[in-house]
C-alpha cells in the first residue's frame, strides 16, 4: 500500500450571508486548524473562489446578489472543488436541484457545528487533504474497460466511445467504486461509507440523486446503461462488454 500523510491546513471558503451562522462555522473550523475565508454575497463568493482555489466550499443557497443554485452551477463548470450546501430543512426541491447542479452534499439548518466539521473532514479525506494520521491507500486498479466505456482510475478520467466524459468528483467516485467490483450489489449505506466517508451523517437520498445524474451522462454519451437498481437495496454495476480486471472479492454490502 501507498501511504500518504495529509494535514488540517486545507483552505475552506464559506459563502453565507448570516453572520450568526458563518461566524460559528468559521470558529469551529479554525479550531481544527483549517484556513477559512468568508464571503457574504454570491458574486463576492464567486470571485473569492476563483482567486483562492479552496479545497472545499460551504455554500448557502439563499444569498443576495446571486443565489446559491446559480453560483453552484457556475462553480461546477469551472472547478472540481467539493461543494457542501447549506439548506433549510423544508427545501427538499432546492436540495435535489442543488445536487443536480453539481453540489456534492448538503447539510440542513439548523445543524450541529460538530457534524458539519465531521462532514468537512470526511470530504477532505477523499481528496487526501485532511487528516492528522497517515492514510493507507491501496494501489489503484489499471484501466477498466467495459465495451464502449473506459475508466482510468489514476488519471480520474472516463471515456465513452473514445470520447471524454465530464463527471464530477462524486460521480466519478461512485462509478469507480461500483465498476471495480462488477455485479456486486452496493447498498446505499455502503456507498455512503465508501464515497462520502465513514462518519457520514446525511440522507441516503443524496446517493440516488448522484446516481441519477451519472446515469444521464452515460446515456447521453451513448453508453449502454451499466448501473442497475436493486430495488429495496441499492445499485449494481452490470458490465456489458469485456472487463480488464477480474472482480474483487468483498464483504456483502
């Protein structure tokens, strides 16, 4: 295994107009050793994101100047930065739209600052940017090929019919997790543990929304749909072509 040591010095941008919220979140993040910047308006947040290149953005959906959904859409077209939305508990439609716009996850208000910090740490561990301990990583698999679909794990790239497919960080991680173990059934809980982190506290619906977006992109690119729903359980990657690597053995989801 390859060992990578990462630190708590990742830069985080909070885009939130309510001072009572951003000041509390900022104080908790600073206490953990993160670098934290704050924008209180949508356009200011966009400018700061372009200037600072943060590792993670905490984004409120209700912002003056430019609403959070539009800001999320623009950010996603420009960067793979991890976007964690802040939403009202009753705004289910906005949460779904935000995820389809490119956000990776969401936290509903009111929330526990400790939960938010835990969610931030889990997200950054995925990028190998945050941890006070050494993270042991298994060697990445070689290129995976399933008919028209090709996946390059080390380069984090996907092709369909030799044409590049643009995926978000979360969409790629979901695809690789399932494709690396074809025909295995993954429960939503298992995907949350694997892709979002073991200390994930969120709603399993976030998995369904990201899987839906991934399916749409694969179909639009002309790939035969490999992601099958296993009703009442989760999802399975069912290859339609010849696979490069044999499936790995694993515990049940």
